[in-house]
């Protein structure tokens, strides 16, 4: 695998999940160029997986390592950067920070005051924020003179109208910051830029539904380039069922399970985030690919896939109603980009909205998968949160791009 030249100015992007860390190193010049990327997965499990991919050749090196926690993961990343010389020319580090609360919407240079506020917000998203803060702190110790920037996943949805933002609970909680925020914002912002690039400004300013379907899954309704609604709310656990997250639930379950099973708040939180969704429904796997393979032979797998696709279709219809019509439907994320079956099932029955899928185009994962005469253009667009973070950091710090 080729090594980056230390003298080339570089920018590191870091995307921390509850059990993984994705990172990418970009060379700075006329535009950020991805030199290398990596994934540190299965944090906390007996065998972690470390993958490093050369940006120029696409060649990947994969290894197994013990990664008991995020501190070990960030040390792995620091070691990889140091051993290769890649860390010596860092100009900035950009982080995906899942929750910015009510205060932070645009990218922010990380300061002690920002860190204090993010620590205060940690109960909003205990699945992500503590791990993200640990990475920021560790990288700050290793690279004390390199500025770090937080890019907030909630920022894209900052202009949600009150009808989409408010929760129907006592109003005093809104003053405490309890409201619908929405997530996957970095992905959605990138997708809207790409939609304008490939289809023009008029298409990007029309009535658009974006479907980011991966381990975490959500949809967003966008009009005139602005998010007006999205399926995730106060936390990323709401909306569609996901790989291990439940999606929307009847709040009465909290009381019921407390009374019948003695379930605590912490146990309920763990169930909703780690034991539900596709895994909970199927009792087999959180991976949709596994469930599609087992679908012909296992009713549980078939029902898990059916629930996921039905909920996606339902939200597309709901957002067409919220938008007053539909011009563009965009699929993205690991499932949205690679599963023709899921795209077909989510679009099945939406002809009344003007959605007409072309089977051959869909199965070949073409950029446009709708029929030429379809009133709604259905697209597949690869998302790139890391690139969006890199470009955002360069704009904020006036780095060369």
C-alpha cells in the first residue's frame, strides 16, 4: 500500500459510532483528495476488525485486533497515522458530532467551552456523544496544536417548522431542549449538493425525499433546499426500525415493561438501541443482507424485511403529503445504495404519487432508476459524510481547497 508524503498538508476526518470509528485522511490542494481511509469496527467485542484502504488504488488491508473500548480504538488510529508519517502534516481534524442540541448548528472550532456544552448534552445521545468526546480529547493530547472542528449531524434540520419540531408533552420541556432534532444531517447536506450537481438547481429546490438507509436509517423531506421534516427525533432511535434500533414505539411500553418485567430505564434504553429493529424482529441478524438470504426459509426474517420496507414506503407517502407532492426521491446509505430489493419494495404501490421504477435500471444500481416518463425521478446517490466534513472544515478554517 502506498504511503502519503509527510510534507503534503493533510486533514483528518473522524466519524465515531457506538461500536465503530471511521476515519479518512485528505490531502489538501486544489480540492481535498482522499489519500487513505479506515474503519475500526466491533469495538468492545472479542475480535475487532481494522481496515485501511488506499485512496488511490482502492487496495485494502484488513486485520483482527483486540479493541476493548474507544480509547483503544483512538490509540490504534494514532499509531497508524504515526507509523506511516501521515500524522506529521495534519492541518486540522474534523469530527462528525451526532448531537449539537439547540445551540450548535454550524461547524464549530472545538474549545473548552464547546467541550463543556457537549458534555452537558451527552444524556441526549449516550450512544454516541461520550465516544465522540473521548476521541476529541485523545486526539487533542496527541496533536495539541492542530485545530479540531465539530460538524453537527443535527445542523441540517435546524429550520424544522414548529409542527415538525415540537413534541406533544408539557411545554416546559421544550425550554430544556427536549424537541425533535433529526440526524444524518451531514449525509443529507452532501446529498443535496450532489443532487444539484447532477440534476441542476431547479431539481434540488423542488420537493425532495431523501432516504438514508444503513445500519441507522432515516428519511427527510426537503423543500426549497430546506429540511421540513425527518423521521428521527430527539434521539436517533426514533423513526424507522433499523439494524438494532426499534424506531418509533408506543411510550406506554415503558410503564408496561416496568410493571411486568421490572425493566429499568437503563435496560429499556439498551433494548431499544441494541436488541431491537431487524435483530429483534428476526432473532437472527441485524444485517439486512443476512435476512434477505434467509427470507425464503424463515418467517421471522421475512417479516423483519417486510416491516422495514413497509415503514420506509409509509414515510415516503407521508412526506409526499407534507411536501404537497414529490419531484425527486433519493436512496442512499449502505442499504439504499446497494439493495435493489429494498428500493423496489419501498416504491411498490407508489404509482399514485408518480413513482414508476425501471426494473432493469434498479437492479443494475443505475444513477436514475425510474422510468423515463415517471413524474417522480428516483435516484441512487452515494453519500460521503467524510468529504462533506473535510470541505466544511476547509471553509471554516480557510484552508486551501
